[in-house]
C-alpha cells in the first residue's frame, strides 16, 4: 500500500512537474545555457582579476620590505603599509571567494562585532608591540 501511495505521489509529482515546467524549461534552457556560460566567464574574469590584484599587492609588500633593508624607509612605515596591503588582500579574497559580493547584506551582523574586536585587540596589543620594537 505504501508502494502504491509512493508511486501515486511520484507519478503526480513528475506529471505536474513535467506539465508545469516543461514548457518553461525548454524555453529557458537555451537561455540558461548561455546564462551559465556568461556566468562562468564572469566568474573566471573575477578570479583572474583577484589573482592579478593579489600578485600586485604581494609585490608591494616585498618592495616595502626591501625599502626597509635599504634604509630608505623606517620599519614602522613598512609595517603599516604591509598591514594595510594585507587587509586589502583579505578583503579581496573574502569579497569574491567567500561570496560577500552577493551576500553583503547578511554579513553586517557578523562583520561589525569582528571589526570592533579587531580594533580592540589592536589597542590592547599596541603598547606591547611598541615596547617590543625598542
């Protein structure tokens, strides 16, 4: 009896699904195929752009490190720039690969406390870092 019920519901489901979406599916399938291809191309371009940006930012970090070794800038200036670059790199990765681009509205309740904690940790550990440089 459960088999008859299962077959009946499966039959109704497939029948109604087929009648309801078959026409829509056939019309949108060609568009979806092009849409998926365009979507994949857009994602690929985004990934390549982020890869290039990460390479450029990494190069900037190395350049500033070498400027310190050459005595051209102070270590604190270099550390500040490298930290800013690291934050930008993390933001680029999070924005694209963690889908913050699409879900940004949902992230505010998570990001605001994290940013507050990061600022608090910087304030708390800053005196130790300054004393450690001497």
